[in-house]
């Protein structure tokens, strides 16, 4: 390997803190998914990594570390670190760019979005998956009971809120949402607004691909996709590659393949925050109006699923404290206040509440929830079905989530 004398970490990496035997460490992984490798580093090494910006040489990194810590890192150790980063495709260099070009080309050439989180988040075997999904509905597991489609009430369901946390952690909460869908007049096409965990150009990213699951392929509604592409004033596919590894729509496709296998989907990732709102607000509201027209004013049978989680609290998410049990109850209570606003589709009040503290609770589903509430505003009423949380590490970091159903008032 010929080393770049000024190594640069590439875009899309994230460092997550954890403790092992009382020692603080970081796992560095690829959030975008060009590689599935993860590396574990000490805080001291992270200090070096964040200065790999393409401007500093190894000697610069060595000198900076000496100034900051008083310790000398042998140049051979830095060379070994760069070699490890390069071998794992963590550097912004020709090796990574060539690999990324191949992976990107494979994604765009395929008419099907391949499963990415199978085995890790749900079984690859179809019968084992069915058994696992059924278990989420059992009341003893926190579920709502198995759905009874024959007893479907007359209500027309036009929206769902479901989690996107790992199915092993949030399966019962997913089940509450999908039981409501099965037992109502469910639409034949679901526009899935998935939380985009990476930057999404133009706030929304559409892919016109079917989604693969162990229970079969969930078909994309290409007619509605093409209508959105035709009507949108901005490029809806500028960040399409984000779909390659994002789990937020994949998990919804798994549940749909189990309970509504004939349904079609329109997969859209959403991402915007308070800092972008002044520039992107009119564009977001305009897109929400297009969705509203599809749901309420067209001949299509369409509903919206917001694939979201709520608060992210604890060291894993950048907080300096370890949460206590009272923080879980406090955040579930604050979620309940947001859910009340969403039940009445009060999109502006929802966003104002989030922005009041700069989204200090790190509610990651803001973009899909606002877009859905805006699209359904004046046409639908929501019911909160379930609230829950999951502790995700030994330091007590936790995520909250919920499920909702929205019924047409028309």
C-alpha cells in the first residue's frame, strides 16, 4: 500500500461510545454502508482520527498529539493505524472511491432493493420469520393480540406511525400499528416516509425499487412514484443511494410482507432539522400537499406510514450522563405530549415543540412525522396505540418509540 502522506477520513463514519470492563472505548462504523466492518479505538486514538482531515501529515498528527497529551506516538503506530483504516475502507482515497463506485453501480442496476439487515435484525428463514412476527402480537409479549381481518371495522385508515428500532427491541410496538391496519379498510399502496439517518439532499429521497424480504418481494408502486417524480419541482432521486443500507423502510416492508403481502409501497427517506427549516420549509410543505392530494383527492388507494423513533438519550447518543429510570418515564411523558399534537395533525405545533429546545432529546423521526401530519391535516384523526422504550447498552442509553393509526374523517 502506498500511503497518502495526508490521510483523510471519509464521509459517513460515526463513532459510538461504549464501556468494556470499565474502560471507555469507541466503535467506529460506516453509517452509509459501503463496508460492514467496524473498528474499536481508544479515546486517544479518536483524538488522532478526528484530525485526519487531509491537511495534516503523520508528523503533524504526531506533534499535535504530543502537544495535547505530552505523549509520543511512534510514527510506525500512526502508519499502522492508517493501514488499518485503508484496509477497512475508512479513508477518502482512490481505493475507497473505486469500491464505492462498484457498490453504487450494483445498487442502481438492480430493480430490487436487497435485504441488508436480515439475520442481524430478523431471521432469513421464512418460517422462522413468520413465527417471530407472530410472537410480537402475543399480549404476554406486549403485543395487541393477533389481528382479525374478518372483523374489520368501517373506518378507512390513511396513516400509521410505526417504530424503526430493531425488531427484537420494538416488535410488539410494530404489531400494534399493523394490527390496526389489518383490521381497517387499509389502502393498497403505502407511501413509507422513512427516517433518513444520513444527509438527504432536497429533504426527500425516493427509490423506484421493489423491496426484498424473506417472505417475498414487496412491490413498488411505480405509477405513483412516476407521478411524484413528474410533479416534484426538485430532484427526488438525488440521494437515492441512501436507501441501500437504511433500515427504516426495510423493517416496514417485512411487516407488510407478513400481513398485507399484496400491498405496494412508495419508499421515501426524509431528513431535515431546525437548522434547515428556514430554507427548506416551503419545499417540505409543498411536498406534503402533493402527498395529501394523492391520499384524499386522487383515484389511488393510498396511505402513509411514518417509520420513526422518538427520544435518544444517554452516552451512546452523545450525552455526558448515564440515564436513570426516571428519565425514561420523563421522556415517555414528553413523547405523549407530542403524540397528542400528532393525533390532531397539528404539524406546526409539533415542530415548534421539537424546536423549542433545539430537539435536545434527539427525536430522530421529526421529518417523517411532520410531513405526515402536514399531509393529513384537516382530513384525519389519529389514535395512539402504544408507547415503549428500549435500553440499548450497558450505560443505560435508551430509545423511545410509539405506534399510531390515523383514520379518514371524510
